[in-house]
C-alpha cells in the first residue's frame, strides 16, 4: 500500500497557505512534518485527511498491485487533531464505544485499547473528570479501537508527560512496524527506522 | 448509525443536554399567555392552538445552535465527516435525534398544556397530531440553519432568524388543519397532508443542505 500526495496546495480564507507538497509513503513508513508555528503544518495534515478542499494537486492511495483505491483517502485515515473529539458528559467507555461503532473495522476492544494507554481505571468516569493528559490518552486509544491503515496525528503528544510520551511512541512504533502509514506533526523523535521528514515553510 | 442516535440521546439526557429545558420553556410560554390575554376563557380556548404551536416552534429552536457548533468545538465533527457513511444520513440522524429530544416531549406535554388553555378534547387531539406531524420539519430545517452558523460563537440568534421564516408554511398548514378539525366547512385532511408532505420534503432537503454546507465549509 502506498500513499501518494502530488503537488498539493491548500487555501484558507482565500489565501494559499501551503503549496507544492509532494511525498510518497509506503506501508511501514512514517513522515514527520516540521516547521515553525503558523507555517501550515496543521493545514497540511488536514488537507491529507480530506478535511480541507484541495486548491490543486492529488491525494491517492495505491495498493501493492498498483490499483488506486476508489473511496476517498480520508476513509482510510485516523485523524487526531488538536481537539480530542470526545463528549465531556459521556463516560470514557461510551465515548470510545461510539467511535468504534461509528468508524467500524473493529480492532481492539474498548477495554484493551484503554489498557494500552494505561487508563483502564477511568473507563466508567465521565470524560470531563480526566486531566488534560489523560484526555489526550483516551483520544490516542481511539486510534486503536478501529483499524485504519493511515494515522494522521497533529501534535499527538501535547499535554502528555514523559512517561505517556514513551507509551505513545511505542504504540506508534508498533503501528508502523505492522505496515501502517504514519504522518505526524511533532517535535519529538519517534524512534522509528524509516522516517521521512517534510519541512514546511522553508 | 444507530450508535449515533444513542449517543445523541444520551448527551441530551445528561446534564447540560437540555432535553427537559425545551418542555420547561414550552410551559413558560404557555403559562405567560393567559396573563397577557386576560380572564376570557372563550378567547383563550380560541387562541390555544396558536399559542401551543408558537410555543412548540420557539422551544424547538432552543437546542439548534448546539447541533453542529458543539461537534465542531470538541473536534468530533472532523471524525463524523471523514467516515464512509453518507454525510446526509449522519445529519438526518442528528436532526432526528434533536426532534426526539425536543419536539416529541412537546407533543407529549400538549394535553396537559391544552387543559391549561381551556382547549376542548377534540382540539387537544388535533393539536397533538399536527404537532407530531409538523415539529420534525422544524428540526430538519433547523439542521440546515445550524450548519450555516456553525462557525459563529453566538449563532443561536442568527439560526432563529434564518429558520423562523422557513417554518412559516409548517405553521400555516398546522393551524389550518386544527381549524379544519374544530370548525365544520373547513377540511382537516388536505392541510394535514400538506403538513406531512412538508415534513417528508424537509427530511431530505434539510440534511442534504447541511451536508453540502459542512463538507465545503471546513477550515
């Protein structure tokens, strides 16, 4: 499986924010997007995730035989933005359970996913009870309950302490080694073997 | 898709969701009217269907500003939009859940409030059935309105201004059907069928408009 992005340009409020973004990622590869604040890292990631209309360029997902997947690429992506996408009034279990049912392609059960991020004890707590770091970890657990070949992560470790960052990098590493495609805007080394870098705004 | 419906209902029942707020608001509007009209029970029972309809209309508008704005604020909207489900169906479910938690309780509360307004049993029945057929249209039109104002921090007022003119046909046919049921020469069936047709029509058009709006207004 290969993700191809060719000459992607994105507009925001009538102005071209990023242009000529091109990269190719094979299964088992990771791309780290770097750049200054405001250089368009988040915009780039949202563009790949299909959340922004492309001003020009093309995004496609090709399988091993060279056949292009017909559905839009966004349907094969997990996106973790700055916001966690959880409802404060629902419990952690209800939140993850909903996303699992809504996204389909079940992978881990909610209990197993929470164990992976070391939050089993919070499963029946309302989401708003949790600390910022715990909330982020629940959002990371969302990546584990449904199977998607591509993870798009925007500052995934914001709000996490050192221990949780280690936890996250090991999850990301396991995902990539299991033939996943990972795109992340982060300042932290992910400790992966095959990592490409995309510098934006240079 | 049923998971979405279940989630919406859960959120509406929990604190801050506002399922009950609509009924209380409805009650407040209905209670205030007799004070404004004065101690004339005949006039009051004459006005009762209109009061109930306007009360239901205003109460249905209450939660609309949160329908998409809250999803956008907490980041859920991105994930709702990204999946392979037809977006129109997703928003149909959201609008339907809004009706279940705002419109349906009003329909069920109507007999009680009808008695408060000295409405005859036949009038109560007619009001209930027209509200049942007509209030879903308010939620569906409201979904389109809410999608327009999704980025505004205080969108509630704008949504009301956008939605109220569009629900006038619903109000016209609803009241016409009740008048038909209560007075002799006027028909009940014709305006009632029009009301049902409007609801069915908006159940397609409202979610469709919202899906087009939210797919292309991403930022």
